[in-house]
């Protein structure tokens, strides 16, 4: 469990960096309830362990190739 509460940290991060993609990863389970809570708090994507490398790669590639990158 993240110190200080992961959902609160997520909400604070989203507030400070509104355009930043955030992928949450949990090993705690919680299914749809946890997924909904993280998405409401500001997550862009939600994964449960064990994570499949292809699934994570597809999510990251989606972020990289669907948005302009500031240089």
C-alpha cells in the first residue's frame, strides 16, 4: 500500500499534472471497485498484477503515439 494513501496521491498528481498519463498497477485486487476508484481519482489506465508485458507495452505505445510530444 502506498504511504499516505495511493488514491489521494493519485488525485494530487492529477491536479498538478493534468495532461500526464498515469498507469496504476495494483497487486491488491479489488477488481471493478478499485478500477473505478483509481479512474475517478485521475488514472488514465488501470492494471492488476500479474501484468502481461504486451498489455503494458500497448498502453505505453498508445500514449506515445497518440499524443504530440513536446521537445
